[in-house]
């Protein structure tokens, strides 16, 4: 929205990319990618997450009103 940020993307082994984002620019970071933002000036920005539901990712404590703990 205003200012500029440095975006660093890396793997556990090495820095892969450093990019400066200016006012009005945007980027997309894939899930599981290590990343960091650093404000280079006074910054106002939006960080938006998209969450995709996968039923297998959830372990339920109750099923149909039946408590598994009992």
C-alpha cells in the first residue's frame, strides 16, 4: 500500500532470492516456502493467506456427538 519491503526467500541450505517490492506491487509465495519481509521504509502492507481445507488434516475428538475420550 505504501513504502517498500525486501522479500527474502530461502531453503535451509541457502538464500534463493531477494526482491524489493515497491508501493502497488504484489507477489505470491507458495506454501512451505521459507520467507521473510524487511521494511526498507515506513510501510503499510497487506499479507493475505488462502487456506484450503483438507479433511484428512483434522483429527476429531468427537464423532457425531460421541466423545472418543470416554
